C-alpha cells in the first residue's frame, strides 16, 4: 500500500499543502496523513503514518524537508520505517530507496543541506530581530493569553475550573492562573 505524508509549518501555507496532497494522490497514495505543524513541534500525523504502515508498504513524501528537521531526525525516521518492513520514497528524488547505499548517501547529503539551510534561515531571523530591537521597531509576539483575560475572569466567575478555562480558550493553564492572580502557592487551594 502507498501511504502519503504531507506537512506544512503553518495553516497559511495552503497552496503548498494542497500541492503536496495533489502530488501524493497522483503517485497513487491510498491513505494520506496530513498536518500543519512546525517541524520542531510534535508531529502526531507522522507518528500515525509510521504506526499505520505495514510490511511491504511504501511511505511517500513529496520533499525531504517535509519529512525531517535534521539528519539525525531523518535517520531515526528511516529506522522506524524500516523496522516496520516498509519502504520510504521521497518524491522529488524520484524512486529512491534509502536502503540502497548510493540512495542513502544522496538522502543524507540532501538532509545535511536542508539542515544547513534551516540553520542559516534561523540565524538571519535572529539577526533581523536584533536589528529591529536596536531600532526600536520590534514588538515581538502579541500575548494571546492576556487578550483573553476578561473571558478568563468571566468563566471563573461562572465556576468553570482553571483547566477547563484553559482548554476552552486555547491557552496554557499557567496563563489562566496568572491572569486570575493566582500564584503557584495558591494553585492547590484555588482548584
């Protein structure tokens, strides 16, 4: 069975996400696992895809950078795929089987280049942020929990638990405790 995996870092990357899915469908994938999360975050759909594959199956990704965040990550994913008796195919490399020595070399070299590109991009980002801060133009990420403080107080007044408030508003429970003025010492008492 051909199983596809599609990933973009953000929900805003709709065109790239749809293109991956089209490519995977064109390659005959019967099941496609899809997610829109950063490569550094947990990737539950990748884990589900690897759990799903069986002996003789083929896990297909459109591009190497959609699969792994580093060479070490790629090596670990390949080990997990092979442990299931499956085959990994990376679409933009053609029919590549990383179990073959030459193909493994190509995959590792390309993974090294992708890792290098990512590190350079992050370095440029840090430099840009430092420059913007020095010029007084950097505001940083807008605090999402503080914007929901009124909702937190309203729900708390209705008797909703702190954990449930956090779940409903999509914030961390620690943010709820902070917004409600409850320190670590009072968490056990406040409920």
